[in-house]
């Protein structure tokens, strides 16, 4: 498969390594720091799928340009989803495929499933409160992380007494109807997500800790293999469900 890498930062480099290891060809790398930022049919060359790990402000326009060039796209950038409607319209009009996820790690997908099952039980245990904590490296722009937002949305959906979630830098949790999401940016932490349940007599913790960027890159390359030749907008959940059938 011929792959274009859009955004050649840490994740772009990791994607390149995993893609080549899997036997794919990298036909272009587009990144302002490389002196190339315009996405066109010409700049994408013979790419069949583009893997996009850029920045939130650029992601929507990048997706639209990739789709208009007739290339399928995997989007690992987080914090861009206000542009989802625009991107989906262009993808569908161009008959190309888009797969996106707040986190392409398959381990995170498993973690999410376990947390959802636990949340359904916690819904009946009103003595337990819970919150989300996420930690990432100091270079990460979006805050909270896309994974933390996905976790928070899921928990609010499953737990009746939580009406909405709120990002916070303080550990003071005052409103029992609010699910608090705490964020930390320091050092070179690849990514840690914790859901903590606190009861009157004990504490339960669900934790996913990434050891590096390889898990995200590997999942993104697998998504590129899957989306090639499909049309429409998909999530990682869609991919795993369809692969299981």
C-alpha cells in the first residue's frame, strides 16, 4: 500500500517506521517544517491512503483536501471534531473513506470497553463517585486529551447522576453531578489515562499507560489497511466490529 504521511512530528515518524516494517511504501511526507504544506493530487503523488497526525487547527482542512484528491484518510489528530460535519460532507461527496479515533491504540479500545462495563454497575452504586485523570508529555497541545474526552462522554452517558463533565486543574470536586477530568502536562509521558472510583470504604482504579507511541502508530497503520477502498466515515469501533463479523 502507498501511504502519505500528513504531519511529520513524533507520531509521523512512528507511523513511518511501523508502515515500512509492515511492507508499505511511504510516497510523500507533508509538513510545514519540511517546507511542504499544500495538499493536492500532485503533492500526494500515488498515495492510496493518507495518515494524518497534524494539529487540531489544520486537521479539518487537511482531511477535506485529502478527500478532494480522491485519497482515503486515517485521522489520529485529536481536538478537531468541531469540523467533523464539514469533513464528513466532503468525504461522502468524494466517495472516499475516513476513519478517525481519539486514540488508535487497541489496548485503549479494550480499556474503554472495560470502563464502560464498570460504569453500568457503578450507576447503581450511588455511594461511589468517580473522576478521570490524564497525563501527557509537555508538547501535547489539546487539553483534555481526545481519549479523556471520549472517556468522559461515555461515563456521563452511562451514569445517570453525572449530568456533564468539566475539565479542571484542581482536585477539589464540589458538584456531585459533575464528572471532573483532570489533566497534567509534564516531561515526555507518552500517555496515561485513569478512571478512579471512590467509595466510603475503598477505591477502585482503572488505568491504561502507554509505553510509547508505537501502539498508536501500529493501530493507525492497521486502520489504513482497513479503510483502503471503503467509502464513508468510520470510527475505530466500526472497524473492530466489522472485522469481528
